[in-house]
C-alpha cells in the first residue's frame, strides 16, 4: 500500500457534559485527568437556556484532546469498555467515529471513587491520511482533495484491523 494512503488516528477527544459548573464539573475534570494523564479544558455554553438553568458563557463541560500513543491507549480502553462493538452509523462520511459510555466504571482499569462519583462521557476519533497538514498550515493553505480524505469504509477497515472491533 502507498504510505501516503495509510489511515491513522489524528486525535481522540473525550468530553464530559455536566450541564452545570461548580463541584460536579471539578470532579469531572479530576476524572478526565486521572484517565488520560492530561489536564482537561473547560467548555462554556454558547447560549442562555433558562429551562436548563444555563447562562451564556457559563462553564458546563470539560474535554481533553489526545494525540499519538496516549490517544491509541485511551481508545483501546474505551473500546474494551463498550465490548469492542460499533455500529456502522457511528461513522460519518469522512470516517470520523463517535461513541459514548454511560458509566466510566465500565472502562477496564477505572474503579469507583466515592469522591468523584459516576460520569458518562463521549469519545470522538478523527482519522486522517499523511498530507493533511496542507489544510492546517498558515502559508499556502489548501483543501484536501476528495480522493485523499478518509472514507467511512476505510475508517471501518482501520478499526477492524487495529482494534479488532466488530461492526454491528
């Protein structure tokens, strides 16, 4: 296979949407830091929603972006927690995949800590092929051609080979 056509993981993003600031958000941040070994960043609400008791620019969630070896390790743990099964509908047209888990204690290696509690979280994986830097660089930025983007089928094949995932 041409080395420029090999699919690879660009980044893995873990997100915990708490819906409120304060103590629960701080506990969610501690959980993400324990899981990944990396300090999470807070995300803020974009609009005011009185039904949920949320004001604009209020911190309501936290996320962490992982790349390289850490990303693969956390993705492997997460997949074990959901039984190494994914639906084909979880892959988008550009091969990115998103999944969620309702309780973090389902992930192997994670134990229940009464100080933290139980949180659910979402995980998104972004795939790319070598050469995608042309879409991110400052000078002479260009679009990635359609034939060089990761397709849904390529991402599914990558997940089957690398992580032995069953597509349901």
